[in-house]
């Protein structure tokens, strides 16, 4: 009885895990890689025979969790794909779009190869393979325990990430049904103060927990601060008179931003906001699915719908369906354009960036995670020139990064969700870059949990005895080698310390009896910070400072 780590370990994309017993082999997610992860894994085959897989448990529809399912079917998979009803609808849109993008990319690369005398490039799968894969969908409701096979029961719980997203509880028994191990897969967790979806469900029992760590080393701004920042940046962008570009994932983030624009219009009725365009045929269909699943939306949105208001339709908004309509936006001097892909790795946002990045009055709003190796990440990191569709583009636009709109939980939310499990639970840290995974592992260790950061290819024995005492996180050597620290990491750490200090100041004021327990730890922390300051050449002499007062 073991768990095999096949993807999204030491990286954020390519989610893929296998539960393997004597009786069955079941995959949890089967996603594609993006950005640098895609380059690292290009051309790799499945490390198993797809025909031997008995079922797939899908946490949610995002391509980095579902994108290789058509390839799995193409190569012989014949089992059921278990997911929620909303996920079942969303993957139909996303997988069709994925096949379309792969076909276009293969044709473009084939044209380049033909000029060099190289062979034609074939896409991983085509639209017919998607059709075949969709036939194996098996939607199940939230919160109901379902027996998949003898020895495997599952229950899907709300994850709060996107519509239909799930935490998956699994109960795995050996062939004699003598030993049952509970493994919980967090999938991608949303924020507890999320706006579109309900908050993540609390799970209170497990032997093992696979927990994502996308933002395991960072804190998001509060909703209030994020909206204030968004308002200020948008007012500045509108005053500049140019285009506002919002690279956005068409599932969840596009709907969230449409709602935020609607709220901003209500708050600032005199703001001369230009027309808003959702430039994505896929975004049209996705928004319709969101509107159809009102029971899965937050109370805030339900109340608006009951009043007859559409939360996803701000004033001046229109869908852009055809390519001609999309190109026509280039002739407009102003406008707010939401388009995929969210990481600027393809899609219609590319031609909007090509026609506007060189303009000083263009404002680009990044409202989602930008993976290493993507165009979005290069722009966030300050690239002065970028290459789009074979053309070198000078970057003069202004950029705004708003992580508070993320559909992912931050460090505090992850630790809050994890804290409901008993101390016997062992945490396996996945779906995060090495530094964020390590940071979350240390936080869990401080809270009394055993943790492990695996690498792709690692196997975990689900029947192995729990450790007698909590030690430092077990980090795969292949992950350890990739942990690199730079100035941005130091800045993030200092921001985390600052945020935590502000929170603790409020707690101390209200709980004076805790002084005695807290003070020794604060003295130790101060000593460590003084040492770090000295190493950076910025030593602070506290004694001297006190004397001057």
C-alpha cells in the first residue's frame, strides 16, 4: 500500500499522484506542466502503463491538474474519471481549448521544422482524444462517501479554489481489509475569506495529508487592502488614458475580476471607466457555468443574484467571441481587456501584449500566480524586452501585481486548514516551488506535525509507522539542491516577519498573561534578527539606541 509522487513536487504544475495497492492503481489528478516545468518535462512519457490505471480522482478542472487526461485515454486508460458536477462541465471547456492550443503550437513548430529539414511535430492529443476522454467522466456530489473499489472509499469536499474544486478524502484498505489508512489530498485550496466560492471545508482526521504549498512562504494582503490597492491602481490606469490589460485564467479569475469591476463601479459611480472586454470564447461558456451553479457560490454572490443582479456583468461589459472582434480591440485607444492565458503563455492576451507593451500609458494587471519560465513571470521580474510571435517588443508598460486576488490560500490559510488535523497526521508538501514548500514544512513542524517534501519519483509507504518524535522536515535531496535564495526571498521573509509582528502586538495587548511565555521566544527572535542584520552589513545597536532616547 503506497503513494507514488509523479508530479507537482518541487514545482507548481503537473499535479499527478498514484495510490497503489495489491488490488488497484488509482491516479489523483493528471495535469500538464507549464512554464519552466514544461521545458523540464518535455517529451516525458507516463512512468506507468495507462491501461493499468483503474480510475482517476480529479480535484478540479485546471489544466495543470487535468490536462493530460486525454493523453491517458489515448494510451489505453478505460476507467472512470471521478469529479464533481461543476468540474465535469468545466473540463469539457478547458480540455477542448487545450487540444486547440496544442494543435496550433504543433502546426507552428512543424512549419519551423520544415524550413530546417526536421520532422513534423504532432500534438500530445487532439479534439477526438478529448471527446473520448469526456466519455469516462463520472460526476459525484460533494460530501457523500462513495466506494470506488473494494478497499477504496472517497469523499469530495469543498476546496474553495475554483467552482467545483475539491479536497479529496480517501480511505485505503489492504486486501484483507485489516488495515485502513486515511489519506487526504488538499488539491488547490482557496482563501478562507474567498469572494466567489465558499471557504475550504474543514477536515479533522487523517493519517497522511498531501497539502499544496503554492504560497507556503507568503501572505496575501487582506481583502480590504487588496481592493484599496486595486482601486488606486485602476484610477491611475484610467487617468493615463491607455489600455488596461488583465491576463487572466478564464476559470474563476475572470469571473472574480468582473465582479471586482462591478463593485468598483458601484463604489465610484463617477469614475470614467472605459468599456470592459472578456476576450475569450471559453470565458463566455465558463461564466455561464458559474451562473448556473449558484448553490456553490458564496453568500455574498447569492444575495446579489437573489436581487436580480448579475455579479459577472459590470457596466460597459461585453464578451468577445470571434478573432476579428478580438483584433478590432487593437484599433481602440482605451479599454479594459481580460484575456487568457493567465501566465501569458499563449492565448489572445499575447496579441494584446504585442500591440501595447511598448506604450507608456498601458497598464498590465497581474492577478494570478506567474510560474517560472512564463512570459508573465519575466514581465513581473522586470524584463525590458520580450519576444512575442517572433517579434522583439520593448517593454514600457506599467505593471501592477495583485496577489490578494489569488484563488490560492496563503501561508496563514494553509496552516489554519492544516491545524484541524490531529498531531498524528503526517504532511506531504507538494504543489509548490522548493522554497515555499520548505517554508510551509517548517511552519507545520513548529505546530507539531511530521512533514516531508518529496521529489517526483518518490514512493511513500502508507503502512510505515509514524515517527516517535517530531523532527526537522524530511526533504528529498533532489528538492534540496533546487532551493536557491535571492534578495526577493529575503524581502518576502522580512515582510512575513513584519506582518506577524503587527498581529502579535494586537494579541499581546489583549492577553497580558502571555508575556511570561512569549518573552523568551521574542528575545531569541531578536538575537537572530540582529545576527542577520550584522551579516547584511546593517547591524542595529539596540543598547545605543535606547540610550539616545
